C-alpha cells in the first residue's frame, strides 16, 4: 500500500468540479494544511440553478469553515413547513430541524449566491480555481495522478477527488461499469418573485416553507435571498414517465412553463395562481435523477464525493448538506489517516450508510408528489394525522460531523 502522509509531505490534491462539494473540500483541506486546486468545466463562475435550502446539518458544516453567518445574513431562516391543500386549506405544520440541540436553522437562498460565496472564500485562501477545464481522462500510476482535460492540458497531483456532480466523468473513469443515475419520475423547475407577491396565508411569517400537494403537480414556496427585488421563490414537481424530450422541455421553458403549471393546477387557490403570474425569473425545467448504490467510491488514488458518489433527489432537501458533510469528512480523514487508501476506506465507512438512507428518504418524499387525484385526496385527508404522529427526522437534521475529533477518539488513535 502506498503511503500518503509519510512519503508525500508536499501533498497536492486535484479537485475536479467547482460546484458545492469541490470548493468546500478545498476549504477544509486548506484548514488541514493540504494544498489543492479546483478544475471546473464551466468557462467562468456561472449563475446556475434556482433556490436551495441548506438544512441545519449543512449549516453546521459551514460554521466550521466560517461561512455560516455570511450565508445566514444573505438568506432567510426556515424554521417550519406548512402543508396545504391546493385550495389553500392548512393541513398542518411541522418543525424544520428544531429538535433539541439542533443548532442553526435551515437557510433558504439562491444557489448562485451561495456558490459565489464558497468560491470567494476559496479565492481568499489562495486556492486556485481553473475554469474551462473539463476532465477527459485520468492516469493513476500508483504514486501520482495525471488528469487530462478536453482542451489538451494536463495537471498532476498526489490524489484526485471527483466532485463533478451526478454525471461525473471521474466516476466513469474509475468505475466504467457503475450504474447510471436513475430517473425519479419527476421533473422540477421553479422561479423567483418579489417578496410582496408571496401569498398572505396562515401560518404567516417569513420563516415558513409552504408545501402544496395538488392533484397534478406539487408546488412549494418560501422567502430566500435578502437584499434583492425578487428574493422569494417557488418550485414545482411534475410527474413524468420519462425524462423530457426537446419538445416537452420547450413547453416548460420560460413563460410557457408558468402557463403549464397554472394548467396543471386547475384546483390551485387564487393566491397560488396570483403568485405564479408574478414570477419575474423562471428556472428551466430539470429531470430529477438520483444515484443507485455504487460498488465503490474510490479506486487507487482517486475518490468520489458529493453527487458524483451518491446524488440524492432534491426532494430530500439534503443534496448540498450531503456534499458539505462529505467535504468535511474527506478532508478530516486525509488529514489524519496514514495513507490515502486508508482515508478513502474510512470515508466510505463513515458516509455510505447515511447517504444511502438519505437517498431512500428523498425517493420516498418524491413519490408522495407523483400521485393522481384519488391518492392525493386520500393523502390530504391523512396528512393531519401524519403530522401529528410524524416520524422524527432528527437523524437527518441533527446529524453532526465535527472537524475536531472527540478526545476519546484522539486518545485511542
Ligand atoms: C432542482 C434542484 C433543486 C435542489 N434543491 C436543493 C435544496 O433545496 N437543498 C439541497 O440541499 N440540495 C438541493 N439540490 C441538490 C444540490 O444542488 C446538489 O446535491 C449539490 O449541488 C451537489 O453538489 P456537488 O458539488 O456534488 O455537485 P454539483 O453542484 O453538481 O457540482 C459539480 C460541478 O462539477 C462540474 N463538472 C461536471 N463535469 C465536469 C468535468 N468533466 N470536469 C470538470 N468539472 C466538471 C460542474 O460544472 C459543476 O460545477 C437540488 C438539486 C436540483 C437539481
């Protein structure tokens, strides 16, 4: 087994992918005194995606790279979820991660604002981000890794971490026979709108995320970015048998998408219909996939983190938080393990069970959004009961990954 820590004092990590997991990993590696550089396919920092909600477990990770307060100041804390019928009747509410000792609340903001913060923090630490570098191939000779990009350029490092998302090229390089992402039967999109356009319904207040299970579509809305004219946002899930083809995608783009959603909700309340018509920016539709279990997350000196290893569907609200937890755990293990291979093995030990449980949770939550009128009606009847006796989601939101190991673990090492 090749030694990582002992023979490579000037360690250098190649990180492929400058989304969420990549820059977060670079920041934790920097904290550990390990050098890294990020290689991102996009030609520049791109303003991609709609709004996200970073769950309490993800906020705990951000606190450990000094970003939690900045993120909290940019977005809106979400402390509860309210469930409604399409006609606007309140079915009940549920706390969002406010169980004992849950720490920071979830924060809703746009992905673009959060992404820019991560990359600015990386730049402030002197971490290089190379744009326009789409990985093509990897050569791992057992002591060094060589990455070749589509523009013909190359980079060398001691190890390579694939943080290149659900369509990961790194995964294809190291696990050519691995299963492909699986379509969840849902298409998602959304839009931004002025805060003043958010329906004034019970329970009122900016810290509530409203969720409406319509007979043909699911829709949610909340407040997000502060300090912008259209910081509030909505998103939807539409059931589909297969991913969108070009024609059905075009029918869901821009204003047509807004009209399609209005049509899918012939039972939406007037407040919801009014909100949709006040949308100022529509997010293009996206087929929702998640990842079947992979046979491995690493090979030799190359490993996967974030969506590349275990994409969870957005219906779990955990994709960003899983990427952040991965980043902390991978950097912590690389800091402390005697070899890269041992760090990768411990990473799998610590992360596989939890991420697979979250994938199943996301699938279950997504399935509850693809029922027809009859099941939706029964669901709305049962919702108040469910909310009263809801299972605890503390295992999702209260989970804590800490950069500093507990004293007993340190003594045992
Ligand atoms: C519609 C939608 C809504 C969501 N809402 C939420 C939410 O509310 N809360 C939440 O926690 N999560 C949410 N998620 C999930 C979350 O966005 C992802 O789980 C998270 O972004 C994963 O981070 P990542 O860094 O692993 O991958 P990504 O963020 O996808 O980043 C991967 C990066 O790798 C780059 N890349 C790809 N291929 C290459 C290559 N060959 N070479 C170099 N670079 C490459 C990409 O350009 C990208 O920048 C949502 C996802 C979707 C689709």
